[in-house]
């Protein structure tokens, strides 16, 4: 009984750790690709009338959305 209970507790932990191990294999985008996405997102921000105070957050989210959709790791910051 104790072994079965232990297996029920430990199995999900291994599944979660395996998921994160796979996620760490995601490739990193090149600096050129990040720059292109940043420029594209800045243009979209202008089209959407994003204020200067919200620009950095908007562009960062936009760039990360684009990177994620292409299978790359997200970035923590961007240079506008």
C-alpha cells in the first residue's frame, strides 16, 4: 500500500520535471531575429497608438509571442 501511494505521489513529479527538461531544449533566437521582431512590434505599437509608458511592455510581449510561435525561447528584455 505504501509503495503504491508513493508511486502515485512521485509519478507526477517525474512527469513535470520531464516537461521542463524538454522545454529547456527550445532553441534561442538569433540577435538579428529578435531585432527584426522588435522593429515589427514597434511598428504595430505605433499603429495601435500605444503610449510611450506602455511601449516597452507591449513590444516585449509582442516579441515573445512571435518567438514562441516560431518555437524559440522567450527573452526577458528588448532594446527599442
